[in-house]
C-alpha cells in the first residue's frame, strides 16, 4: 500500500501537474502522453508490429539453405549388413529453382545394386526446376509476399489500436472535466444560498422579514446541498473511470482528490490530438490506417488467389545432378556422368484445386466489399463531424450569451431584494435558471470537445508528439 502511495505521489508531483496552492492541474497533453506511454493497450499495440516482423522472419526462413544428413548401419553376428551415409545441401531460390549438392556412400553385404558407389563415395551437384506449377509462384513465394503485406498491415493496425485507446481516454477526460465543473457550480451556489440564508435569518430576527422567509431560504440551502452531493457522486465515478487509463511502470494509478482538470483545454486538445489546422480538403482517404490495413489484407488475398490459380497447372519437376567420385572433379563438368529425371502430377478433375480457387475469390471479394463500405463510412463520418464542430461553435456562443444574461437577471433580482422590492421565490427561480444554463454550458462544451475527439478517431491519427 505504501509503495503504491509513493508511485501515485511521484506521478502526480513529477509529471502531471502544474502546481497551485492546494490542487494540482492534470493537463490534457500530459495525461494523454502517459496513456500512450504506459497503458497496457498502448503497449499491446506495439506487439502487433512485433508479430508482423516475426511473421516476416518466419516466411524468409522458407529460403534458408538446408543441410540434411542420414546415416544407417546394421551389424549382426559379425556380419556387416550395410553402412549407408547420405548428405545433401540445398539452396531454395525465389522462383521454382533449387540448387543442391550431395554426397552418398554405402557398403556392406546386403546393399542394393544401385547403391554401389566408388570407395571414396559419390559427389553430386545439380538443380531441380518446376516448369509449370510452382515456377512463377509457389508456397514459399506466397508466404513471403503475404508476410510483407501482413507487416505493413500490422503497422496500420497499430495506429488504429493506439488511436482507439487515446480516443477512449480523451472521452473519459472530458466527462471528468464536465463532472468537475458541475460540482463546482453546485458548490458555488450552495455557498451563495448559505450566505443568503444567514442574511435572511438575521433580518427575520430583527423583524425586517417574515420568519417564513427563513424556511424558504433554508429549503434552497438543502436543495443546493442535495444537488452538490449528487454531483460529487458523479464526479467520483468519472474520476474512477479516468483512473482506468492511468498507469505507471505496469502499476495502475489512482487519481487523487486534489488533482483537477484543465478548465480551458480547447487549444491544448487540438495540439495533443494533432487536429489543429486540418481542413476538410486536407483529408486524404488513401492514407487512413483502416483503409491501408484493408488494402494490405486485399493484397495478401490476391497473392493467395494467384497461388490457387497456379495449382490448376500440372506439376512438372525436372532434376539434373552432375556426378563425380572426387570433389576435385567439380572443376571439370562431364555431361556423360549424371543422374536426372522428371516428375509429373496432374489430378484429372481438379475439384480440390477449383474449390480452393473459388474460396480464394470469395474471400478476396468479401474483403473488397468491406474496404468499399469502410471507405464510404469514413468519408461520411468525417463530413458529419466537421459539420458537428461548426454547429458546436455556434452553440457555445449562444449558451455563453444565455449564461451572461441569466447572471444579469439574477444580479438585478438580488439588488431589488436588498431594497425589499423582490422575494426569495423570484431569486431562487432566477438562480435555478442560471444553474440550468451553466450546466447546459458544461454539457455543450463537453460535446464540443468530444466532437474533436471523434474527429481524431475518424481520421485515425496516431500522435507523434505525445
């Protein structure tokens, strides 16, 4: 418990805050920076790219040179049945060509006639070539190409994962900010109601006001206290929700009560989310990470389709190996001493191959439909959010004027009340209208900031400066 306390203290004191007298301000930029650096989902996104690199390394292994060796010996009742050694070195190439070198040696009473080799063994060197199926594309080539596309797709997917966690964290911050402002409003008006109640109580004791006015003033205090209590509960819930995104060195961090949000984060948000100065015509659809991810997925499926198409061809493999009984003879090529041949394979109906090709075409078409639909959805979503932002600019201006006018009305009513020309009922009514308008102002601001976060999400930006 003590360790966690020091972790929290270090986080708050050293990183998050710009100090004030009794509270610490958690700026939006600092907050998002720690989410991106320390949150487990953000770290998980980095693993996506590592998986892509590992897949590519695995695919390149299909072209690794291979050394094979087999040794077999049998001795029974003083008789050597056989003693065999077969070693091969193979170098696969990108196309359907494979270079190989080998050594064979066998002796014994029961070896086969075709295993009669020179005393020093038999060396060979040659090639194996696929001339139909497997020449322009084969399993090794397809796996490598798809792995390259998967690596690029992983980069795009990483951007999407980071963008999503930062979006969720941003929404949590804006909800926390609104809850904090709502609680501050009720606390301020509770203080006003208590001051008013004490003033009315003194006036009633002096006989300047009716005793019943103190009851109405006390009801106003109780209503404001009830609203503040409800606002504090909401603030606690939003604070805990924000804490879900606060981590440090794989340790979850709990938000402390003396940490407060930045009340005016609009410009900081644009810089942190890197949406500042991004007009609608600057949006390039092809650069969107989701579309890039789907395009790389389609490229991989196209490779798979080519491979399945290639399997409709017959399998014809030619092999030629130059033979010599001494390794020094490799310098002199003799075409009369060789081992070679060919293999032919072709299913008569090709039902498996044709079925695989159809499935590959269906998967490709399905991915293309998904890409086309995503493209339209992203475009319309971006257009809608730009329109929403323009509307919230107007709404913020309108609600600001409404709050200002309600303040004016309340101040005038309080002045009239001090002259005995008004009543507590009218003051409470004016004050309730002002509270409602200020709460609505907080709501509009929260929606405006959330719209900025939605624009950030729709553009799928992965901020580089956090």
